[in-house]
C-alpha cells in the first residue's frame, strides 16, 4: 500500500443503495488502514444504553455528570465484545 492511499482518520459513508443491513445508512470512522487490513467504528448507531448505565454496569464512578446521558453507540457488526472510547484532545 502506498503511504498516501491509507484511509486512516477518514469517514466512510454508506451509499444510499447499500443493501447489507450491517452497514446500511452508516458512517464509519476508519481508525487504522494498512497492508494488514483495516479497523473502523460505526459512529452513528446509538443503543438504548447510556454512558451512565455503562459506568454503573462496570462499577465505575461517573466522573462527568454531563456524559452520563450520552448514548453508547453500536460500533459495528464485528468484535462486538470490545468497546472503544472516542474523545477529543
């Protein structure tokens, strides 16, 4: 792969005609893309779980009350047993 052909840190937007229900109407953040493959996270599929509910399930203190009401997103159909946190600097 040429260094300038990576899609790392780019958004992949599903075309309107996408028939695969796993990716239909999704926006995916490409976190890594290299010769070994790619890793992307769907960033527009909220679940019914909130950050506060997740913290409670994990027995973690809610350090930021404003974040407690934010939805937990379903990151995609692969590796659903893992979680990722997307955040700013």
